[in-house]
């Protein structure tokens, strides 16, 4: 069986932190078959607090069904560990590489299923909506988004890998959007 690699949370003392009353704990997800980024923040009283981030990676030489199952198991572990109360997932975007759209869509489906299984509302945001919420303009480049995520969350460095920074951006976008 192929084993996924999940980056360890960057600050182990934040593992399994209790959600403070009145705060929204949000998991942002940047879906992908090879690399799925995730990030956890808390938002309340007009403040955001970073909790953790990481990336689930699967190997290209593993069967697709097995890769999807491993993504599901690993994101379920993240959800169980950090106990978010809502999910923010980046919508499917493909401009040139249409062949990658189906595997990414399958990964998104598995990720949304895991969130729904834990009773989390799933909010979906386009890449442009995330850029608008984080940077203030939908045409921002990747480096601008990553730097603003770092500043908004008060981090010393830009979250790595890129997929994890994008996932934190999705969580920030959700925090800026009212719940219905």
C-alpha cells in the first residue's frame, strides 16, 4: 500500500487545541491529487489566529483509487486532531491543463465528503475570490497572496509548501465571509 506523506504541524504545542467559545475554527483546503494543502485558523472578535498547516502528498506511481483513499484518511485525521467547525475549499480551476481537472475534481469530492462526514458546512471559493479576500484584488499573483497570508496571520515566514499557504488563504477568505 502506498503511504501518503503529511507534513507535521509547524507548532506541536498547538496540537489538539480546544476551540474557544465564540470563535470560528476553519479548515481551508487547496485540493489536489498529488498535493493537498490544508490550513487551520480561528476567527472571532475581528481577529485571526493561526493554528496549523500542512500538506498531504501522494505518489504518482500509486493507483488513483488508493491515492484518493489516502487523502481521505489523512484529512480525516487532520479534522479529528484540530476539530474545525467549518470548511473552506478552493473550487476547481484549470486554464491549460484540462487532463488534470478530473483527478483534482475527484480529490475535491473526497475532501468535501470527509468534511460533510464530520458535519462541517463546506464553503467553496474561486481562486479569484480568495485573492480578493486576502490581497484586495482578484488579479493578485501567488507571491502576493502568500505574503498577505503571512502578514494577516502574524507568521514569521510564508507558510510552505505553496499548497498549504493557499489553503490558509481559503480559510482567511471564509473568515471574511458571513455565515448564512
